[in-house]
């Protein structure tokens, strides 16, 4: 049964698209957290990349971004609408950032934009059904 709690948002059973988007957020968030710890602990892995000039900053940025993605993914899978809201916001920001990288890394950028659009779709249009009871 779905109920609405004003302090926590809507609670319900997620649809297949929401489950897909939540799992995708969890996987991508875990990769970002691991990448952030690698930036902090293993500077030699990233010394050839000119983009990462301050590895400590980027390490913490990836860890925080990944943690937000993990929170959004788990909240979406738990049926919390706040997870959908956070996931859509993160997906929109990530889509915009990947779009700006399209000329430097076209393959990765197309994949990043596509996955983030699927996340946004899954958390918005795919969230219909039992959520509105």
C-alpha cells in the first residue's frame, strides 16, 4: 500500500523503470566513490591526465558525488520520492557535464548522456503506476 507522509515524501513500491534507474545510480555511485578514493590514495594512476590538476579536490568531489548517487539510488529503491528528486537532479547535472565533454571524449560522452537520460526517464516517466495511489 502506498501512503503519503508529509515529512518523508511518498512511499510506495517502485516500478521496473524506477528499479532500473535506482540500480544504475547505485552502480555509478559506487564507481565514483572508488574513483574518488583512487584519486586520493593513488596519485600515480592519474598523473598523465591534465584535467586533474588538484587530485585531492577531485577525489573528494568524486566521493561526495558518488555518495549522493548512492543515497538517491537506495532511496528510490526503497520507494522514497526524495530519492527520485535527488536522482533526477544528479542526472540532469551529469548529462549537462557529459554533453560539454562530447568533443574531447565522444564515446564516453555519448554513453554518459544516454545513461543519465535513462536515469531521468526512469525516475520521472517510469515512476507512474503504484506511486499515485
